[in-house]
C-alpha cells in the first residue's frame, strides 16, 4: 500500500490493512508523503498535527512516518469513511469495515451463536463456580439485549442445532443443555468433564471438548463416543466443523506458538496450522476458509486461513474470544466483554 501526495499536495490512500477492525484495533497505512508533517510536528514546529479521521472521530496515531502510519480505532468510530489529513490537506475517502457494538457488559469465553433469523446468543460466563444473575443473553435484530437463560453455572459455548434448539455447555458441571427458543431448558448430555467448545456436523452429531484432553462425539440418539484425544488446554477448546468433513479444534496452551488441529473421521489428529498466539473461537465461510480469533505476527484480531493454509489478518481488535456469521453476511465478534457486528459481506458455512 502507498500513501503519497497528489499534485495538489494531498495524501493519497491506496490500501488499508486489515480490511476491518473493532474499537481498539489497529489499521496499517503504508506509503509515503507524510514524513515531513510528522517530522515538523515532532520537532515542535507550528504546524497542525497530521491526523486520521474514521467517520467524524479522530483516530490515535500510533506510528507515523514517511512509509507507515498505524492508527488505533477509537470508540465511536463509524464504518465506511477513513481520511488521512495533514494540515488543511486531506485524502479522498477510503472505505473500511468498522464494527459497531451491539451488546456490552457481557462475559463471553467462546464464540457467540446466531440462529436462522439473526438473533445472537452470548454468555455471561463468570469465573469458575460463580453464579451470575443471567447466564445467556439474546440480542435481537434491533440490538435489544434480553436475558435468555438464568439458571446455569458457567455457561461456556453455544451452538444452534438442526432442530432449531440452542445447545449450551457448562464447564462447571460437565453438562450440555438443550434450550428451546422460548428458554425452556433440559439436560441433553452429562459427564463431559470440563465441557467447553461444542459444534454439530452434517449428520447432526454433537462434538464436545473436555479441556482435560478429550473430544466427545454424541450421536443424535445421545450415544457417547470418545472421538479424539488431544493435549490439555489451559483455557478451553473451541470447535468448528469444516466443509471438508473434518473437525477443527483450537485450544490455548502454555506455548506462544499454538496450533489449530484437524481431526479426521477415524479420530486421527494432525496440525492444520501452527504459529498463532492463543487461538480461540473458530468459524468457516462457505468457500471453506477458516476464521480464527488469534494473534498472528504480534497482531491481535481475526485471521483467515484458506484451504491451502495461506493466512492473512482480516480484522484487528483486542480481547477477541470468538466469532460467528449472521444470515445477513455480517461477522459477529465477541470480545471478553462485548459483542460487535462487522458488515464484511461473508456468507458463513452451515453444516445443515
């Protein structure tokens, strides 16, 4: 990417990376043409500080030089309009995808779930053994957040079944609960250890990650199998069923060079991609690209790993624990305390 002044002395943007961000994320702008203004400002000369506007909010310039400008997305930034300015000279508008918060004061520890209508489900998980007033919230299409489940300890991961029911794991009691859209709850399966990540495959089998190292497979008739055994995770397993008919598993360990693993139908485990920091929530798009909440090359956010294992950083933001795709092709991003909607135009993959 290059930023260079046009013949009228204005900066010119040709690319912004990554393509999307949420509050606190960093956008990289590379090129030339800003060094003089940055230098004069740093030297205390009487010039206006070079700036970057996202919508009508000014972004914090983290690094500014002739070849690179890094800005941090501020609170209140709106999607669509990024402008680089130096004095009274401003670039043309560059479009980028900035997430808007749709729910706050939550405590998700895994990916949210989105039903066929577009309602978003997210947890207030709490610390181990903590009883919270509301365990799961539902956020409707108008971004109204309402209590969905109250009587559950440490709600952890959420998945929507082919039957339209909502399945929720509890790392406290090792159960997976089955919940109707109206909030009626029953036990679907128990004895799952420290139950964390869950997902369904195309044949409606449910997979449950026990962070002590076991991946369980529960058939539609509720028969339980040990599907695979992995290294224990220090936090949780996060699961996703891929269009290649494999189960994908992430789980932060004590290593700073973690991997996403792929499990075949016979339970064989292989490393799909290694080199991520604390990989957590996973989701696929319909093209077979895998998205993971992780740090890559020191940059936090969401990465996209293509089937050939090419990787790129697609969304920047701190504290991201998971993601999902909505029917309207938005990415729903969960941080440690909030849910964001980012209109990226990506159709998610659904196993059924």
